[in-house]
């Protein structure tokens, strides 16, 4: 199961997913970078990962730190998708899910809202 896709095409899908987020939200994103990698070495089935300090947890002492990272794992997503339409959908869900963590939304809330 799963399909094959070039890194370039997959990165386009990630970019499209970011573009689908309302501009007012993306304008509020601060000090965060979105990356694509093959797999998470500690959890190969993980689709995406947010690493950083959520906006809701930043204090006045926040500064001079490296950007937060959102990583979308291409091979893990391709493993579970039978066709490109499924990849488009899964990338969109994963990107929104990880961006939501940047805004301080927890796993339980995301699952309750259908973005799990």
C-alpha cells in the first residue's frame, strides 16, 4: 500500500496546505519553520511533529531562540495513502494539526475537532 511521489511534489502539497490556512492565522505565526523529512527516526509512523514553544506559552523572556520546527514526514504519509488525492488530504490535515500546536492547541482538542 502507499504511493511514490517526488520530494518536490510533496513539498508543493505542504505549501498548498499552508496556503489554505487563513491569512490572519499565518500572519500570527511567529518564529516557526516548516520542513519536510523522510521519517521521524524515533517513531517511523509519525506523520508530523511540532517542536518548540507554543505561542500561548511564550513569555516576555522569549527571544533569541532558534525557530520552532514543524516537520511533515513524507514517507510516513505516503505509506498510508493509496493515491495522490489521499496524500493531498493527509498533508492538509497534518499541516493544520501541527500549526495548531504552534498556537497551543493540544492533542485532545484537535481530535475532538476532527483534526487528529
